[in-house]
C-alpha cells in the first residue's frame, strides 16, 4: 500500500499550509511522537492495547485455509482463532454460509428489530491534521459552531420527526468545543431524546463522568486504524496524533460511568482485515474486563471529502464489508452493529436482515442544516460537512422502508427507572 495515496493537495490550501504539510510529511522529526502522551492526558493502567496489538501483529490471514473456515462455521461457539479464519480471504468463498449463520445469531439475540437514530453535528472546528478527514484544520471549509439557541432549534426539528436517539458530534477542538459546551448540549438533548450519544475528541475519565451526569448515555470513538505505523503517517498534528490515548478512550468512558461504548476502524486507511480483527478484539477484551457495559461495533468505509474527491476505500468493497459484518455477528452474537449512511441504500437494506441492528436516518454531516433539510428551507450559513453520505433517506422514509422489509423499527431500547 502506498503511504502517499491520501496526501492529495487541495487547490484550496494556502501556500503556508502546503509548506507545513510538506514539512510534516517529509520530516518525521517535526512530528510529535505518536506513542507519547501529551500534557493533561490521563494514563491508564491497562493491558488491553498490548493484548490487541499483539494478536493483530501475529495474524497471518494468508495462512488461513478453506478447512479453517469450514471448521469455524461448524463450531457452536466462535473462538478467536475461528474469527481470524472468518476474516481471511479464504472465507470469501463461504459468504452465503456466513450470512446464514449471522442471520440466525441476529435473530436469536435481536429478533427482527432495527434501531434508528440520527447524528447532530454541533461544530466542525478541528485542531488535528488528519489527511483523510474533511474537518482537518488545514482544509479550507466553512466552519461553524452552533449556539445554544441553534442547538435547541435543530433538536426540536429532529425530535418532531419522531427520532428518540441522537448522536452529538463535534470536530476535535477543545478551544472551540470545550467539555462545558458539550455538557450543555447533552443537558439540552436529554430534554428532547431518550438516548444521547457522543462522538467527540477523547477526554479523561472525570470529564466523561461529567458528560454522563449531563445526560450522555454512550460514547463512540473511531480508532481510525489500529496499525500504529500507518496511524502515525495519517495523523500529522494535534491531540488525535497520540495513538494510545485514543485507544484507551472507551475504557475511560466506562470508568466514567457511561452506559455504553462503540468502536470502529475506518476501513480503507490500512490493511482492512487486520483493522477489522483489532476492532472486534478491542471489544472482546474490554467486555471481559467490564461486563456491565453495553458494546457496539460499526464498519465505516472511507468517503470523499470537500477538496479531495480522490479518497476511496479501494480494496474494501461491499462483499468484503459483508464478510466483516457477518464475522462480527458470529463472533459476538449479542453485540449491536451499526451501519451508517456512508453506505448505499441497497446495502443497508440487505445487511439489516443479516447482521446489522442499527442504522442512521435523516442524516446530515454539515453543521446547522437539519432545519433546512427537514423543512425544505434554504441552508443559510450552515457549516460544511465532514464527508459525503450515500443514503440520504429521511427518518420517515427509513422507518417505512424497514417495515416493508419485514423488520420492526425501534426508537428506544432503554428506560431509566
């Protein structure tokens, strides 16, 4: 894999930004050590990262055989070694069998339900330089941060559509979207929605505790890639550059009282089979350490961004994505699996019958444009989006389509007493 395949200079970058980018790419000594914590970052006494990376480093998927795959599918309980076989190229010839097994496991634990939610982007300011992301600090986009009144209006519009679960997202900028700002958004969201999720920059345990007290129920963090060397080349600047601090975010969130945590790699950044294995093992080991928490997985693929249409997952096609999701379901039959609007309608409609249990609806990855999207008005001064989506169905359309597929749409799966 070519290291430079995502370093596509935008015509909208200034000369100063291009000079900085070139220096960071060409001279590693200009970059913060990606395995060293920065000031203020909490250090964990945990062996989970070491265990996951050790397993992934030893994973030779080319050595898995057809017999290994058949043996894995024959076992009633899927072991880690079975999982490795199911994620290997050898399993591509067994997709129908894997799908049948995954569908059976999904039915046992989730019936025919599918959960619906929508994301709300609060701000797109970012202090990181991640070359594949539309929000990165050097990408020349329209930046915006919602005021409290704008948040309230967006939430009112979303809640009026029938949605009961919301995922609040920000760019990774503490200076523009600090923890107090996010906490205020959580308190407001709790008035309109039954479940409130967060997808923000990683924070320390006590900060997660504060956000939980403000109303947040769960936390999603994408590790992006579990290949530490590749991670270093893709994250050139900012707090996100620190690999172990990001890896340990879900564990800090659990210790901070969050009810649930969600995991994913961004498939296409590195060897997708190893990243898929790492994602599910991250869940597996934490689940055994903190059995009381709820866990979920997703498998987003790279999507084009503003000023970089060349970004593409390349070798991760729908067949490979289906293989990964089925392997996840067989290995962890009771864990939720989310498929986002990055994927095409036909894929999402098909995979929820097999392995996925949660989909987004009425999605906008821009800042402050739900009102225009839902009510058919002009977008005004909405901030630019993080990436291009593939499935733009409204909540009502998604709900109706799921019913037509014989599924039972669910808007809330948890009640506090």
